[in-house]
């Protein structure tokens, strides 16, 4: 039986050629032309001045928090429904994690709840553009301005998306990206920070490299890390960025086919898109009606050769956090998380695959 995987990267451009170039020139470590090319191309694509490539998005988030001087006695707001990396990085930066529930339509931070959770210790908000859909940036930026908060966008899942015509990743003081193998474009593992602030960019660069002064080698001016990207990762990233428009177009076509075919499947609500959002088709997300057991449906889909993924769990369900919170504080996050799943989404999915997937879903639900 043919198995349709939840995700598969496609490496059909210049990836191999650039990787061979890294090997031929022996520039395989964290210096080399592809790193600067990747940083320039990503910055230019977003119309932003500075880009700092990192080993992954998790380390990018850590650097962004540290560059903003976030630490002990500070509070940072983070959505309760997100892949856990931003929450973990807030904790590892020494700050207090302030989880906030999401809005049931955008699946992003609910601005009304953000405002309610602000205290004199609140210093920053990490805004996650969840599963390809923008967070409501006008409201969030207005709150940040009102309370003098820093904004970090976590755009791991939504590269190429827009909010009211402005590109995601260009709103915050800093924005972070992931190029893990299941993302819209990949470098295997990899991440990046974008910012228009030269001083923050320099701090990120130095912290990325053991806190070493950019002016004087082996002179350490801050407690830093090794969060560098390699030239080989960047080589793959450059090749993928060359094709990003093509990939986004393909994914949009897939999304349209999925939405058309899912429109008459009873018991299923595909995630909705606000008209101010120009979404990215990362992982197609559906929510099942309450009578279904989501995990049971995923198991049944597997018998049809369709690999689905359960939605991430609420952050407060992490073993090291759950004693401090209760489900009743995050009703939307808990409800959406438990009833939602992702259907296969990658550049390789064809119309015929989508017919098979939706047909299997219909059978599993009936
Ligand atoms: C919203 C979000 N933030 C951060 C990350 C972490 O990315 P990485 O695996 O590149 O560290 C992910 C990964 O899936 C993510 O979805």
C-alpha cells in the first residue's frame, strides 16, 4: 500500500550543486560564502536590513531574548498553544513564562487576554504566527506600544505569509525562523533572526559566537553560545530560497484543492483564515466535531496509508509546567489542541493524493 507521509522535503533545485561546492572547497563549517549569501537573500526577501543565521529556530529565539536583555525578574508572554520552543527559551533565559490563551479562529494570541496578563514585570511578547496564519498584528503592536513591550515574532511556520499586505517577520523588534526539514523551506536544521535594529543584530551575532567581540577575535565581551549555522546548511537554504515563490504557489494550489474537497465532509472544520491574512500552506489543519476521538481517527487514517499528525499539546501540559496551571485557564487551547490534526502537506502531494486523503477521512468519520 502506498503511504502518504505527513511531510517530505523536496530538494530538486541547486541543493546538491551547492553542497558539492562546500565539499570541493572544504568550506563545511560555520564560515563560508553560503552563510553570507543566505543571510543576505533572506533579509532581502523580507526587505529587512539584518539577518543572523543560526543553528535552528530554538537557538534563534534564545538569542533574540538574550539580545533584548530579558532575564530574571522579567515576564514574557507566550501563547499556550504553540510548539514548545518559545516557551522553553523564555524559561531558559531565566524569565518568567506568562502563558496566554489563543483566539479560536486565528489560533494565535488573543489580544484581549494579552492585555489582561500584563504586569509591571512584563517585558516582551513572543508572537507565534501559527500554522501559516498571521497573528493579529495591529492589536498586538498597539498593546506593545502602550505598555512599552518588546515583540519577537516566531515565524517558524509561516515564512512568506502576510498580514494586511505586510510580510510576516517584519513587525517585531526581532523575528525568528525555522528551516527544519518539515518547514516550507529547509536547510536540514537551521534558523535565522531578522531585525532592522543594527545594535540588536550585532548583539545576536556576538552571542551566537561565544560572545566574541566582532572587532577583536577571542576577546569575549558577553556570556555567549555556539548557535552558528554551517556553510552546508546555508548552501541548502540558499537553494531553497531560490525556489520559495514557486513553493508557495504550489502550496497555495494544494490548499485550494484541499479546501474545495473538504467543504462537504461532515464533522470536519478546516481552519479558517481571516481576510486580513494572506496565509501560507504549511500543514493543513482541521478540527473534528466533539463526538470524534481525534487519536482514533489518526490511527484509522494510518490503515488507509495516510499519515496524519495530532496537533501540538498546550504548553502548560509539559510535565515540568503542569503543576502551575490548570486547563480551565486555557479553554480554547485545550479544546482546539485535543480535537485537531494535520493532514499530509508537502510539495510532493498531488491532486490525486488529496482525493485519497479526503476519501479516507470521510470513511474514517462515517
Ligand atoms: C512555532 C515554532 N517555533 C519554534 C520552532 C523550533 O524550530 P527549530 O526546530 O528550528 O528549533 C518550531 C518548530 O517546529 C515551531 O513550530
